[in-house]
C-alpha cells in the first residue's frame, strides 16, 4: 500500500500499488515510517491517521512540529539499520 497525495505525483507510475490517499486538508501527510507492523506518523495529521487506523494499521503518532518548521519529517529524520552478516 502506498500512502500519498496523488496531486503531487504521477499516479500512473504507481498504478500497480494500492493507494491510500492522504486527507485533502492534510496534503503533506504522506510522510510515514513503517517499523515492523506499525507506522510512525506525525500527530499533526489526525484525519490521515484515522484513515490508516481504519485500514487496520497500527499507528504510533509522534510530535514532529519542531522538525516540520525546517521541512523535516519522520523519514528524513530516521536512521535505518539492517542486519549485516560478515562472510
């Protein structure tokens, strides 16, 4: 599933994916971070959060209002670690 704002992308590029549209009054709400079975999501977008929850997605909201002032969000302010095995 792709969470996004179709007005800001070419939706035909993602035609194979199931879309979950952000709420119209929350055009910047497409920035979310999937961690395991839950989504880390800005608390500033309650309507889009409700859309996620209605789909059965576990949502953990966080206050990123200070980051948003500098156009930061949950994904760009995250460090992603993966397991690596040395050979």
